[in-house]
C-alpha cells in the first residue's frame, strides 16, 4: 500500500455517535480504496452505488488525496490533455435542453444568432490555429438532433482534413445510428461526445424531446463502431447529490467506462429555463463540482476527466483543486461553443504556475480486422486503409 492513505484505527474508548459511525464507514471505504487502487485497470467495475455515495460523503481532503493517488497510478502526474472546441453549426436546435443557448425552443428569450454550417476551409483554419497553440485534439460541435444524410459527407471531410493536420478529432453532432457511427469510424474519428448530463431520474426535468435510453443507444453505437467514447455531465442544474451519484453509477453500468469524461459546471445562460432559475436561486457550491470530479476519477481511473464548461467563472485556486481532484484535460481557447472560456493567456499562466505540461496527440490506431487465410486457417490482423 506504499504511498496510499494510512488508515487510523477507530478509538474504542470513545462513545459512538453519528459522526463516529460516519467516520468508521469512511475508514472502511478508504481501506478498500487503498487496496482497490493497486488492483487491475478494470477497477471501475468494483464500485456499487453505495460506494459512490460514500465517496461523495468523504471529508474533502480524504477524497482529494485518494483521487490524486488514483490519478498518479494511471497517468503522468502533471500532464494534461488539451482540446479546442469549435461550433460548426450554431443554434436553432430542435431539441429543448433546458440549459442550452442553442435550443430553438428558447431562441426568443436567448436571442442567440443562429448560423449555418461553417465552411470547411474556416474549420480547417481554426484547427490549424488550435494545433499551433498546443491543442492535441480538435472537437467540433453541431446543434443537431442528429446529422442528416446530406450532412454526412461534410463531417467526413472535416474528420479527414483535421486528422491530416496531425490532430485527434472529436465530434458531437447529436444522435447517431449504427450506420452513421460506422461512417464516422471509417473516416477516422477518434472520439464522439454525447453526454448523459445527469441521472435518468432528473433527465426528464432537463429535456423532453428525447429520452435517456436514446442517449444510451447512441453511446452503444459509438462504442460498437470502435470510436472512443466521450460522455459527461453538467453539475449545478438543480439536480441533487443523488442525481450526481446516479450519473456516476450509469458510467459504471456501461460495458466500458467512457475514455473521456467532461464534467461541465453549468454556465447559467439567461433566457434558458435552467439558466434563469439558477441565476435567480444561486449557483451550487464549486466544491460540489470538485467532489464530482474526484469521485469520477476514482471510479473511472483510466478515463480522461475533463474540465469543460464553467471554467471562465473560476479562480486559479478552484481550478487547481479540480486538477488535484484528478482532472487531466481541459478545453483551451477563448470560446467554447457559444459562451466564453478562460482566456488562453490566463490558461498559459495557470499551467506555468501549476507546473502542468501539455500531452501530445495520440491518434486512434488504424482500424484492424481479423482475417483468416483460407488455405492454412491462420488468423491475422489486417490494417484497413483510412
Ligand atoms: N447537440 C449535441 C448534443 O447535445 O449532444 C452537441 C452539442 S451540446 C452543446 C454538448 C454538451 O454541452 C451538452 O450535452 C452539455 O453537456 C454541454 N452544455 C451545453 N450548454 C451548457 C451550459 N450552458 N453549461 C454547461 N454545459 C453545457
Ligand atoms: C462538453 O461536454 N462540453 C462542451 C463539449 N462537450 C461540446 C460544450 C460546452 C458548451 C458550453 C456552453 C456553450 O458554449 O454554448
Ligand atoms: Fe441541441 Fe445539444 Fe443544445 Fe440540446 S445540448 S439543445 S441537443 S445543441
């Protein structure tokens, strides 16, 4: 157990009270965590819903220390993956997500200026700028329920051209069927982002135009296509701690945890139902977002956990705590999709001050298929041309 927490023996002479009971529960969990962390990379399977709830309940410093310990067992301690985001089709989305500036359902109140598909050369110019400033992944987002047949050649061209620059590619285009997922995989897409956003229970208070199961179906199609899965949440929409626990539990119920997990902090956008409510009632404590990051890190030890929306409003110290909690990826660039992001200059300074370095791109290996030699019966892997 070298390097892990030392667990204090409970003091038998003290009377038991609810706090003592909680502490001994925490100590049991910490002892198990210390053992689990030395086991296989599949540790994510081992946490039950009760375990996840107990992790959220840990004293913050215990939780942070444990999360940072798990982080260091699987990743270079001070290395972060850097992505840049670009909206390739903005606004007028037919979905009614209660937090989103881009929903057509809220356009009279958000007054967001909708835009058509961005021309390929403009996307490529933005990707080149992202590469020049140190990003290893370029993420393209479109405000669609799902891509249409006529959108597919456009997104396939973007994937190929962005990859040719030596960048990893990520897209978030709404729902995908199996054929679309395969088409994107064949084009070489490295990651597909599709967030569950919250628990199954709270989801229906957030969006009414699609179901949680439809979200899970797309994630299954992405996983089966061989594209890496990027799937995260939003913290601070008015959901409860139980909803955050259930969201983590959903990740663990998947056949494999997502390779990338963005933990968004709600950006309350005036004119959206959820944004307006949060602006009026006040935001959730940032420490609860940090707890969510730490629990996600412990439960999904080999996933990249990304600081996504919400960084613009955070102090250096709050962001440092988020990295301490095991986050190892963030969006770089002055804009997210429609809202501002922490500025590049403040991120450069923060990385220097924290001693963080950028990880270089590691594109998804080419697709391989098993083939059998008809004469000898010998099986081998063949690399498909992209
Ligand atoms: N339309 C696609 C979809 O919904 O999958 C892709 C774009 S959508 C904007 C991507 C994600 O951004 C959402 O799932 C949500 O998690 C996040 N997001 C959108 N608006 C946000 C906000 N105001 N604050 C925090 N996260 C937000
Ligand atoms: C994700 O989880 N967060 C990013 C990315 N995936 C596409 C989007 C954040 C959007 C924040 C609000 C906006 O800029 O419109
Ligand atoms: Fe559309 Fe995505 Fe915004 Fe929902 S989150 S309204 S699907 S762009």
